[in-house]
C-alpha cells in the first residue's frame, strides 16, 4: 500500500453538503405540513410544535418540516454512532432554513436475534 495514501486517509475530509434551492421558506415544499400549520385550523397541533421548539409563527407557517429517521440504539454496536450522525444531519437541515425532526425507528441486531423464533421461517 502506498504510504502517501495512508496519510491522506488520516486527514479529515471537508464536509460536503447539498444545497436545496427549492427548500427555502415559502417555496411550497411544506405543502403537507401546512395542513397543520396554516391559519388556526389545528391549534393543539400548533401548540405542540411550539412546545417542541418551533421559534415563531413565521417559521411554523413557511419552513418545510423534514423528518430524520435513525435506527440508533445502545444494544447494537453497529448502530451506536447513528444518533450522532442523525444530530449532524439535523443541524445541516436547519442551516438550510428547514425544521428538522429527529426520530427513532426499529433497529434489529442479527447477533441478538440469531436462533430466535423470528429467524426460523
């Protein structure tokens, strides 16, 4: 193996993020979330979103809502890093003037489930 290649591997890469020009506030990307956020049709849903961290009315009404799923859980060493990765994705989505909502989903460990009833069909 080329030693100069090993040195390159040790250097941190500059992060590369995509820019989504059509995701700006008011662009129409929030056509689904606007069902809850428009006017005063769903005051309880709006109150919950404010309590969850939406800073003001303008952000609530115009910013696209983006869900960030992660299969992070402590019981699987293969997935423990995914919580931090999801947080980084959330931070970058928010820099693009979108609301980011991180949530967890089912994570299965092959090592734990091997030989269990669910693996026998």
